[in-house]
């Protein structure tokens, strides 16, 4: 249950932050948080990261529905035995639903975190994207740790 609550909290923070950006900034408007590194930039995206699959809303609807169903299944299966996996899946669920809401109601995703690494302008992202990435990283780490444990016990 707590992982679903985490997902709801992620969705609320994501949607409130996007609402604030929409109400207070023009598209393309930018203000620095840390000069030459981190900005808040109002941006819209009709695709995935790096603009891939731009305008393919039906694809995103179908993929997100499948992801949400799998994540709910895995929360039920693994969250009881692994709090880290439950945390990861709660983050993934919240991130997927947050961006799904944008695609469904706005027909685009509101992005605003803008990071520069030297001369490279990393693709602008949002709270839902951050939750998804953190969740996937935790899943990968937990999978690696689990496989390493299995390798030790098999010897």
C-alpha cells in the first residue's frame, strides 16, 4: 500500500509543478537556479526523451498502460519481500502516471528542469521523468545485487 501512496505523492508533486510552470512561465522562458548549470525552462514535449517518437500519442498511451499493469503486478509480487524493489516500482508507477496524465489531457508533456553539463544541454525533464529514472536505476541495482547473491549461493 505504501508504494501506491508514494506513486500518488509523485503524481501530485509532478502535476503541481507542471501546473505552476504553465501558469507562471511562457514556453521558452528560462530563469537560472545555478548559473551555467541548472535552469528552470518552460518546455513542451510531444515525444519521449531527446524528442524521439514525437507526436506518437497512441504509442505512448498503449506503452504506458502496459507498463502500469506490469508495475502493479510486480509491486504485488516483489514489494512484500523487498522494500527497495517496492520503492523503485512506486517511483516508476508515479512517473509513468504523471507523464500519462500530461499526454492524455494536454497532448504534450510539460518539462522544465534544464541542466547544462559544460556545453551540453541535457534534454529538459520533469519530476515524473526523475522518478522514472531513479526507479529504473534502483531496479537495475537490485537486480544486479540479487544476481550476485544467487551467484555466491550457487558455488
